[in-house]
């Protein structure tokens, strides 16, 4: 465990997956906008104040060893954030997709009942051993096409689909706060950790 410890014990978490956008506003208030770059996930994680240093020190040593130059793999284990919210009791999904499209055709074994939500808006799905995406609207059976938050990076084909808190991201730390021991055995941090996704 390294950066994963930070996600496991987060006191606050912000997930930003919006693209970089350039905008101009003319004198008559006409707005022009263009997307400048991809929809990379960015995570801002705040650690709670008052964690025992005697428990934290080995994890601090591990994440400091990774620094701001080593890629690590993390997940978000909290079910209320990343858990599957569809209706299926047995989730065994596969998906076929075209590279650079933002839709994926999902099938489940066993076949869902008509009207069941296969994946819900906000659910996270991971395509094969590749990248993680966010579903942007409920997929109700018998419909099979789910819309994702960004273009699919994986090569065109069919893959198994992982969903819920089992999905993960490769990330790199771009901002690492300093830690401080206070009141004998308690620790706090002087800012937030910031991580950027490294697409697979």
C-alpha cells in the first residue's frame, strides 16, 4: 500500500474529470469555447487532522518513496462513492466498443429483466485491464448502449467490464503536502494531495 492509504483514509475527496476548455467572450457577450485536452481524472484528497503518527508513519514513508515521479494504482473503496448502483444482483458484464467513441454496448449474464437498470448514472466501469469511465445516464434493459463521460481509449473490440469499487486508476502525484506532528502523537498535513490519472 502506498498512495492507496491516502484514498482509504481520506477526510475529503474531489474528483474532477472535466476537460481543459478555452473560452473567449466578445464585447457583445458571445461565448466561444473549445476543448483543448482530454478528460483526465484528477483527484484532490485531504487527510483528516488527528491521525496517530505511530500508525501513519510507515504509510508516510511509503508514499514519500513514490514521490511526485512514480506512477501508482489506486481505487476508491468507499461504496457510497464508487459502488455499483444498478439493479442487477449478479453483475457479469461484457462490453463491445469502438475506439474514440463515447458509447459502449453492454451485455450481462444472466440477461436482465426488462426495466432493470443495468448501470446507473454515476457508476464507474473499467474496460478490460484498461481505463475507468463514468456512466452519464441510466442504462435500462432492453437498451444496451451506455454513454460514457469521455472517448474510449482502448482498442476497438469486446472486453470484460469491471464496475463498482473494484475499478482503479493509474495515477501520479502532482502536489504532496508536508506533514506535521502535534500534541505528542497526532499528525496533520498542510494542504491537499493532488493526483492526475495516467491513461493506460
